[in-house]
């Protein structure tokens, strides 16, 4: 019997290589798990038939374009859309023999922190189904946590991989901007969007990253990795310098249980031999969020202009062309994309561009420089990933600003294009707490090394308590 | 302070100008809500 709740991708690959199980058996085991638990959790928007082959199964956030498999980005405006080409990341997965289990739920166009903005209904947290799995990639995180997939891909603009990984108790990497191709991904904010892995262990996360990373001629913003991905093996962190930015660890709204779990993990890092020191990111934390909410909506308003009912997706019935555009967008988009299209269009309008978008881009430089200065002293920065554990469904839907604060601690490093790894570091109120490690550009190997050492030392059990047999 | 439009300092990304196969017309039109031969079809513009 294959226990999908416990099986890591690494172990599954070993069993496949040793021919102890077949690819078809493995795929069937996950389909069974989906059949058993996804009725309650609603992680998947589309489940695939087994198409044969012998590789590992994988789940994909539904913003990742898949040839012949519906791709909706959680939006009614893309209902029924079936891409005619694969995104580059999917081509790379297929080249490694990986097989797509299905497409996972997301806030509409990845805009949100709970999956409650999905046009197809929210996903539920496997630790407590009355709570959200985080977002926007809540479907991928919940699927991995509940044993419905050994690993998954998400996408992250301001925290959409790291935050749901934190809330579901698994490992998520937002890679250095430019290391993973965006070709074939439904665009939200192009200067921030990055695809990245969600997994149950740091080693699985690193291995999946090694498959998808690297330059792609179809995405001119990508670069080759300066050094190959190293799977972390040692629990050695001696001599590594870890900074604790005051503002990211003491921000208003961080729950005491979250702060305590992260503090204990940082103490553990020190025990393991890391040099831990306090530091400060005052401008990044104060201005990161307001600037993000200019840049991301501005770029979204431009990217979402393509949904006009002409080439694909929903089209409203209307006798006249302009009316058709208006009706299509009125019917197809939900409230959050409409809100951001309006804010973003205003921020980009003639006479306001310099004052809003242009100014926010300058602040972005300040945020980047503030981080760069810290990396002269530190190899990585540590903080909570999310200020809170998973919150109840409906708790923040009435107040968009309260929802936006979910990403307070993940946004600054996203603005600077830096890699961030979230690993589970304990429980608060019986729910997982995520710890965020941020490094300089291309420092994924350092993050994997620290994350792996901490993972081994903490011995966190990623299987939700209520699902343990 | 200069603006940051892109987090990596990537400039002048060139590719060789070699023709590649492109999407066949049938596939490009596969998701069209309405088509007319090899074209996407839209309702007529208004009088204004």
C-alpha cells in the first residue's frame, strides 16, 4: 500500500527506480487520495486521466498553461480555455517524465491570499477545513499537505507560494526572479511573477527547482543559474550568518504563537552553529506593501487587457463590438481583478504615471539596496512567513486591506527579486507556522542548506494531525 | 534614485534571427469564441 500522506517525492523516485512500484500504481494511488479527500478540500479544478509513463506525478497551479488541459487561472473569463501549447516549465517537467495529476485551485488570476477569490469556490486547509489554505496557490499547498500530490508548482507575485506553504505546513520556494521561465504562465504582474516548487521536504523542493530553473529563449527575462542546484545533505550550518530583521519579526499583527515558534527555531539555528544577529529593514517593510499595491495592479491592468472575448475565453452575447468587450469583462472578471484593474489603470494614466508607478519603481530600488546592504553582513534573513496561522474562511473577505496584510512579511523580498524559502517550524493553536528564509539573488543553495538543517533539527511532522492514521 | 523596472540587470537580450515553426492556423483559432474562415470574428462596431 502506498501511503501518499507520508511518501516524499525522493522516496517515490527511489521506489520507481528500484521497480518496487510502477508509475501507473503511483499515479493511481494519488488519484485514489484525490477521490477520497478532495471532495472536502477542493484543491483541484481539474483532475487528469493517467496518460501512462513511468515518472512521478505532480500537481500544477491553474495559472500554468498546459497543452490540452483546461487552464482557468481561477477565473470565469477563462472557463473552457484549453491551451494549444505547453508552458516552458511543463515542457521541462515532461522531459523529466513527470506526469500531471491535475490543475489546482487559485485566487482569480493569483490575486489573493486565501483562494476565496477563486471563481470556482475556495479550497480548505487540510489541518482544519473550516480555515483557508492561504493563497493564491492554496490548492497546490493543500494538495501536497493532504497527500493528494507528492509535490506541486505554484506561482508567486507577493507571497502566493510562501504564504500557503506556511499555512499548510509544507516547504515552498519563491525562486530568484528570472531563474524560472514565465513563458506560458497566465500573467499577473510581470516584473514580480515567478513560478516555484511546493513540496513536503526541502530536498524535494530543491530537486523540483533544479528541474524547472534556467534560461529559456522564450522568456527574455530569464538567466542561466550561476551555479548548479545542490541537494542539501549535511546538517551543518557552522559559520553561516543569519540576520533577524527587527521589522519583519516584530511587526504589528504577528500572532504571539507565530513569533514564539519562529524565535525557538532561530535559537535552534544558533545551537546548530549559525551566527545569529539582529538587523533592520525599516524602509522595505514600511514602503514594501504600499508600493507593491501600485506596481502589481498597474502591471495587472495592462496584462488583463488581453481578455476581450475575441481570441479565447468567455465572450458575452452582444450585437455591437464595444458593448461585447464591456459585457465580456463585466461578466468574466470577479471583484478582485476588477478592483486591481481600476487601481492599476488609474496609477498608469497620463499625468499620474510618474507620481505613482514611476515613484513606486524608485522605492523598489531603495528596497533592493536596503536588502543588498544587509547581505554584506548576513548570508540569509529569517522571519515568520505569515503574521498569522491559517485564518477561518470568510474572516477577511469583507475587508480587502486585512487580506492584503497576509503578505506583509513576504512582499519586501519579492519587490527586490530575492529568493525566499518557507519551511514549517512548529505549531500554534494546532496549526502550522511557517518560517521564511530570504537570501541574496541566486542564493537558493544557501536557503536549502539552512532549511534542511533546521528541518532535520526540528523534526516537524508535515502530516495534518487529523489525517494521521 | 533610479527606478527598478526589472530586478536583474539584464540588458540587450538577443537571439539569432532564425525562422521557427509557428502555431498552425487551426490551433491558433481553436479557442476562438467565433471565427470566419481563418479569422477571428467579432460583432460589428457601433455607428459612432
